[in-house]
């Protein structure tokens, strides 16, 4: 497996990241001094209960949200401190996104949605690469369809194709199977796995589903804004087992920082 | 339920303000129109009442005094002996005769004095003082002296001590010394911009009653009743109280204000009509946005009619508030317009602001239109199923078949009414038939706009799709055909109206140019510059022009427009010293008979006029002239129909019976190879002593003929400006909603790398496409409307059809500007969108 490779570059890294929302009494600290690295060519899942800060972490890593303290790098590029224009360019050129829902523009066909990032950038997508993704995702028959004419699973596969279309340094997937039935969800996860194994893609996925996390090479557990566990080679059982003892993990983490 | 409605409204303030603006504008213009009319009427009545202060009774001829002219037959005058009789009636303290009429006075530039030439001439007597106040000098005491109004001094450049030349239609020129200047009570220079000159009674009578000792009216002071006075004199004279006479006099003056009032009422109604679309659209949008909220209300037990009531209540609140604000602004606008009309058209008449009860109609219109427009969206809202509260709102586009069929039907009904109205099939209802036809056709076309929007938006969008964000904007504009269509409709209607008018004006210009170029064989034209009256010049001048070495031929035209009758029917008469030459210059041709040496009792008439009256070549027809002479004339020639020569032509010997026995126009043919400009200069020298006319070349002639239309066309653009404001509001409304609805989509685009500038451009392109769509449709409809009217008026002489290219280009450019302006706020909103919030889940 790719995780075994000794020469591993870091695709995404966070160093001492703090993030709080609101102020005074109503202040909620979403991230407390989070430091984490995501190796290139690896599939990492971020897990945690609601309000644990897993989505905030992903948003900060992807340059969608700013950090209060600490630094974030995508590859060699520092994300922290970039202005909106530079962030937009960074997202366009180096990051792919897969959201839980509403991934596609209803006015465009599946094919146009896949090449959307290139179109926005005013460049031409690499046709061989696009062809390869489309073939892998089994979307060849659906290219001229509008999103409303596609099933939920097909729509999400189009979103996957779009995320990979620009060969980004990292793809962030936010609950990509949250809205799908089990079978469609499995198809999407299998594709993500394939893209890591066959194309060397780096993927960071936020999920609360242990079954989904089992497709990853590594699971990072978040609770109360802190990383409480870092698990390599997860299986669904190991993840479920870990979650059962979550309260203890959180308490331990609190104790450490206190 | 009402509480929930009001709370909901409070949370959508911006949208409510925008919607209210449309209602406010409509109400404002309707109210301003009512106020303008009432205010001008009141102001004019006030001034006229001033003039009649202290006058207890007025004696006038029983016949219509409006027919009075400078050389009025004595039947329309009150003779001097009646004045003596009135003076002898018990209770009459004083009585004076008034001699007044039109006088031509020549200013220091050699042309007639006064913007509203000619000048009003009258006799200065005891009655004149009171309303007229001597500012300087004194009253005229000898026949060679005059006192002039302050406005006259301003317009003529003459002052006390100067000599002024004056004459009338019936009296030759004479020189007078200005011995005094008077103003009007209230320190005004004039009543409504007119110039006045006052003579002794005898001199006024020489100029205005052909020297007869007679008066236009007798003004009486004292307690004698009108009956007592009437009993003392013959029934040929009418006796009115001072108030009655004052009211009658005021009516004529108020007419100007009435016309202005109608124009603004028209603007107001168009604004109201256009805002209907905006209101419907806004409420549809509000309902769509509140779908989940309404579904929740239904789910927890609100009845359908409660939902309808909730939406209508919202409309009523907007209607009431906006109408009250509109009425308030209407008062301000009405007052401002009254001041403007007063200072530009009425010579600084003091304005007395009046808010008539009819202005409250504006309130009713505003509220009514708002509530009625909200009915369709309200009923739609009640159709939201309770289960929609649990689901993500999905509004699949509805098929356009029903609305398209309805649109075709309604457009057809409107079209038929327009054609019927134009072709005299509706009799007196023709104009209202035409106007309501136009209104109905607009509604029909509006219903058709959704289906038209698909190909047109794609076409317009193709032009804009040079960038990817432009392409997305185009796709968005085509996304909801109904919404795009109704948004564009506001602009469409306004552009259609102004394009229609511009098309007619262009066609009229084309017709005039065609006529002049192809039918008029002359190179120079002698005619008057003043619009209000009939300028003439001395007949001897014609001979002088003919005698110029480079002049090949001269056509001339005499006219009689007052009180001449052919076979008992009032008919204008024409004459020429040399009919054959004149007809040649006008490219007129003879169908039957001959016009060579038209005999003294001969008559030439064009074919269709002859047909109308049922006369044929050789028939004898009684012709009565304005001076009372009746002659039996024989039709000796029938002319082919031609706009320049249509009418009844009498022999030159009959000219002496005309009210003004002087030529009105001369058409000069310059000899081949001669310099037209040089001849024009020579003719100018000959005309130096003719204050009423000028010589122009053909190009200037066309410009003069069409110049007034340009002014009309310019003022109609106000309508466009008004509609543009409403259209901008409508487009902003739609775009803001689109941005709201597509928050997720925008968030996604921004997340995957769309820059703020690209997002802004996307919204702007959508906006410009909607506006261009409205303008293109409006231009097409307007051209169609103009063409229909031109076709209907072809018989009346509007023979050419032309497109107002300059205006079309301006309207398209205006549409682009409107699109850019309207997009500013929504585009900024889209650009500033917080990506995180946009993609976050509930």
C-alpha cells in the first residue's frame, strides 16, 4: 500500500491552528491548537461527533475559512494570510471539492460540470485525463444529461469527476456519501479509493460513517476541537470500537491540555 | 395570521421598499396630473377673477363671441348706441365699451413683437385701470399715442418715448408714440406671457372694428340687475354678471393646463400599468421564497383562504403605505409642474396650489392595483401543499402552452380593437377603442413573452457569451422564462410606446421630405415663422419677387379659413394669382376641365373632395365668403388628388372677399444654373419690410415642418425615463431573488475557484440580457404599432413609413445601461457572498 512508501511528501499540513466563532459568553472554540499533516497520495478520513470541529478543520485546510492562529500549507503554498483573490486561485488550481449535496450547476450538462473548474480558469481541461476519469466513473453514457436527469449517485460521481478534473494536489470531500443510498455511496467510495491507488490522488474526507472511514488509509478523530486519536489502516470495526470509548478519549484529551 | 404577515414583512424590508417604489411612482404621477390640472385652473380663475374685479355686469353680442376677428362683421359687435342706453339704466354707475383684438406690432428687429404674436390690442379707458396698473408715463390721450404692457417692452426692445408701428388685418400701418407702460395687478408683466398695446377708443376702433363705433363688450359698474339691463336693450345682446363672464373667460386659459394634465395622467397610467407587472413578479417571488413557511402554516392548520388572506394583507399594507407616500410626492411634483407650466407657458402666473378630491383617486388606484396584482400569486400560494414544508423546495418549470395560447388570443383581440379603432368602424369610440386595443395587446404580448424569451434570450446571450461567466449568466437568464419575461415586460411596454411614437414621427418626416423633394418644384419658400396665426405679406411683394432676374416662376397661395361655406358647409378656400403656374410648382394635375384662365365664377376642386360633396364638372355651387357675399360658382376643373393641391380653389378676383386678402405663402422657382443662396438674399431684401414672413430653402422648410415633432418626441422620452426607473427596480428585484435562490450554486462556484469579478460579471450579463430582451421586444412591438397606425393614416396623407434608427439605437444602448445599473447591487451581493455559509447545510 502507498502508505508504506518511505519517501512521503506532505500534501496538506496544519500547525497550531486555533479557530473560534462569536465573542464573549457566546464564544465557541471550534479548533484548539490543531496540528496535523496529510501525506500525498493518501486517503485520510476525519471523524468526530457533531460540533467536534471536523468541518471547521476541513474549511480551514481548504482555504474556505481563515484561522485565528496557526498556519496551513497546501503543498509548499502557505494558505494562511492569502487574500480572497489568491485563495480563489488556490482553490481553483490546487484543490478539488466534493460536497454532500448541491455539487452541480443545474444549467450545465454533466460534461460541462466536469470541466467547470477549467472553464472558470479559462483553460482547457486535459482531454485524455478527463476521458480516463469519465471511463473509470462509468459516466460516458451520461455526459449530455442535465443534473436533474441524473440519479443521486450519478450526480455525485459527476462531482467526483469534477473534483479530479484539474489533477488537484488534494481533494476535500465533505460527507460525500451523506445523501446517498448504501449502494451508490459504496460506488463513490470505491472510486475515491481507486483514485488514490491508481492515480496517486490525495484525499481528505470528512465523515461520520465508520463504513466510509474504513475505505481510508488513516482516520483522524476530532473531539471538542482537538485531535484525540490518529488511527492507521482503519476497519469499520476498529472505528466503531474507538467511537464506543469516545467519552474516555475526550476526557483524556481535556486532561492533557488542562 | 395578520401578526405573522406583518412580522414576515418586517424581515423583507428591502424587497418591500423596491416594490413600494413602483406603486409610489404610479400614484405620484396620477396624483400630480390631477393636482396640476386643478392648480392651474384655480390659478387662472384667480387671475381672471382679478381682471373682472369691480365689474358687475357684462354685455356681449348674443352670437358666439369666440368667432370675433379683427374685421368681425358688425353682427358680432355691440354698437355705440347700446352703450349709451346701458349708461342710462337706473342703478348703472358707469359703463365702458371694450374694443380688443389682435394687432401686429413691429419690434426693433423688424419682425412681429411677442412669442405669441400677434399682440393683444385694446382701448384704454377707465375700466382698464384697476387690473392694469400704470407703472410709468401716462394713458394715451391722442390717437397717435399708446401705452404698452411691461411684457411688450421686454419682447419688443422698445420703451417710453420710442415710436412703434402697428397694424391689423384690416387697418394699414401707423406709427404711435409710446407714452406709458403698464403692468398687471399683482406686479405681473403679463397674464400668460402675452404682449399688449392699448390705444384710445377711436384708434382701437379704427384698427379692430373697421372704424365702426362699436365694441366687443360693455363693462358695467353699479347695482343694476342683469335683468334691468337686458330689458333696456335688444335681445341681440347677452347680459352676464361679472362672475359669469369671468368663469367663461377662465375656461379658455385653463385648457393649456388641462392638456398638460392629460399628458401626465397618461404617464401616470402607464407607470401604474407597468408597476402591475412588477408587483405580480415581486409577490410571486415572495410566495416562492416563503413556500416552506406557507407550507408550515398549512401543516399546522391554516386554511387555504387564510394563506390567500395573508398574502393579500401584505399587498394591502404595501398598497396603502406606498399610495400615501405617492400622493404626498405627487403633491410636490404637481406643485413643481404647475410652477414650471406657469413660468414657461403662462408668463409667470402666480400658482395657487390645489389638491382636489380627485387626487384621492390616485390613492384608490395605488391600493387597488397592488391588491389586484397580488391575487394571482396569493392563490398560487394557497396551493402550496403542507408536505412542502418537509421537503427541499423544488419548483419545476411549468409548461408554457396554456399561457402562450392565452397570449395569442388576447393579442388578437387587442389587435382587432386597434385596427377597428383606427379604421373608423367604432365611430366616436374610435380613440378609446384604439387605446384600449393597445392596452389589451400589451397584456397579450406580455403573456407571449415567456415563449419568446427562449429563442431571443439564447440569441442575445450568444452575443454575450465570450466569457465563461457570461455564458453562465445567459443560461441563468433563460432558466425561468416566466420570470425573465415578466421582468422584461415593464421595459418592453415603455419602449414599445416610445418606439411607436418615434416610428410615427419618423414616418411623418419621411412623408414631408418625400412630398417636398418629389412634388415641390420650387427652390425657395416664403412663409411665416409664427405657429399660432396666419402670417401674410403684401401682394405687391409677389410682383417684386417675380421681377427678379434669376427667378423662373413664382407660385402663390391665398387662404380663407374663417367662416367660408361651400354649399352651406364650412370649408377652407384657396386662391392663387396664377393657378396654372402654382399648380405646376405643386406638381398638381388636372383630371377634368381646365384651369387655364380660371373664370371669375370658376371653381377648381380635387376629385375626392368633389366626390364627398357630390359635385361634378359643370355643376354650379353656392359659395359664401366670410364677408357675407354669396356667389354661384361653376366647377370648371377637377384636379387629381395630391396632398399639396387638395381643396377648393376660387378665382383671384374673389380674393377681395377673403378675411385676409393677402398671400400666405410664395413658392419660388429659381432659374436653372442660378445661385439659390443669392436669390434667397435678394428675396430677403424684398421682405425686409414684411414682419410676418421669411424666406427659407427647402431643407430649412422640412426642418421647420418637423421641428415641432422633435420637441414632442423629446418630451415623450420622459415616459421612457419613468419606465426605466420602474424597470430598474423590477430587474433588481428579480436579480436579488435569483442570487438568493442560487446561494448554494454561487457558493459552489466560488468554492471551486470562481473569482468575485467573475461572479459579478455573471449576474451583470444576466441583467443586461433581461433588459435587452425587453428593449428588443419593445422595439419590435413599437414598430408594429407605428406601422399599424401609419397604414391606417395612409389615406390621410401619411404615405411613407420610416424607422427611427437613431432612437432604436438609443433605446438599445439605454437597455444595456439599465442592465448594468440594475446589476450593481445584486452583483455586489453575489460577489460578497460568504462561501462557507452558502455551502453549509441546515
